[in-house]
C-alpha cells in the first residue's frame, strides 16, 4: 500500500446555502490495488468517483475522512481521473 500523490486539475468552492459551502476537486493519479490517495484540500469526502483514463471504466474504492483507498483487484500503475465533493 502506497499513498499516491494526486495532481489537482481543478479546485473550487460552491455555495449550497447561505451558511453552507462545499469544495469540488478534479484530480489525476496513478494507482495500484490497495493504494491510497489523500486529498489534502478536503477534510471530509462526501462523494467521489475514480475512472480509468484508458477506457473510462470506474475503479472501485472506499473512502474515509479525506482518504480514498483503491479496492479494485489486479490494478498496477493505472492512470485515473478522480472527482470528489466534500468539506
């Protein structure tokens, strides 16, 4: 298990209500099974998506606080694009 660095492509804040804002981040990384991606720009991931750059298929993962853990079997150094919303 390795914590992989992400390359942030887009980061912005949007207003949900006058009292609530969220952050949305688009990033790229190269991952293998059991690797983690720590999104330092977020403190809590509320929803996310990982997609293989090669064919657009989704990559399975779990999330906890601001960390994504790749759970899909048999991945080795696969470039992915990710999207996350959180705080």
